[in-house]
């Protein structure tokens, strides 16, 4: 299976993608994970990506696409993969679709998680993250321990700079301007199912299962 899970920041797509990939028996292809692996392994591509990031620049599409291609070359991706956080620009989508077809595994299906902007702001704005183990909390739904401590490891729980209101609004703006147009490109290649991304993790997983049965 070759599929894309699409959605704005804070739509919970990482969580859903991990579960869906496991259900479909394909790897969860998340660009963040691929970056981290190449950085940790100090590969040529990792060093190239790092040279942009340490200069405060965005990693160019060309480099991101090479990282994704390298991931798809690994044995566990022989039968496909579930993309999460990729493609995030029209240029990346226009590289990915022919690349997949060239492998004889064209894109089969995509899910677009629909979450309204105001809910994204509530979700991400209320998120708190452990500085040590990375556990996440939410001020309203899953608050941290007393004195903003992690209930798992006891370290301090903070609001990450990424989750400040101004940054969230900026991320949403970038999403609508640069990433949302990717949907149009995907719709030209495969069925794209709009799925309501609000509610509990289980409720959203159930809606996804209805459009992508095992
Ligand atoms: Zn912790």
C-alpha cells in the first residue's frame, strides 16, 4: 500500500499515521524521523540538510526528496509506505508522484484530516512538553503533574516555542499557502478522502478505517 496522511499541524496525523501504518503493515514514512536518523548517523545527506538548518534556512525540496527516496530504498519499504508530513509543497508532490509510479507503486489513496484553525490553536496552544522524556500534556484534557512536572519522569514540563500562539498562527498560514495546494495535485492521481479530524484518537481512527479498510 502507498498512501498519504495529510492534515494541518496539530491535526494528530502523526499519531494516526503510526497506527494506520502498523495496521497496513507498511513503514510510517515521516520526514522528521528520516532527518533525525540521517543527522544521528552523520550521513552525507544528513550533513547537507544540517548545513541549511544551522544557517537558519529551510531544507530545500530537492534535499528532502532525496532523503525520502533513500528511506523508500530500505527493505521494509518494498511493499510501500504511509507518508506523514510529506509532500508538504507542490514541488515535493510533483516529484513524489512520478517517483512512486517509476517504482511500479503509484499512490493509491490519501486521507485529508480536516481540523478547523481555531481547534488547531486550542490543541497546540494548550500543549505542554516534558523537557526530558518528551511526554506531551494538554492544559485542559491531560494536565501535567503539580508545579508543571512530568508524571512519567518528574522533569519540568514547558510550552515549547513552537507552540506559542504567534508561531501556531504562522504555521497555519504556511500550511494554507504552501501545503494545502498539494491536495489538488494528489487528487489528480488518487482518491483523497476528507476525514473529520476532531474528537478522540479512537473516533478519528475509526473514521480512517472506514475509508481505508485493512
Ligand atoms: Zn518526562
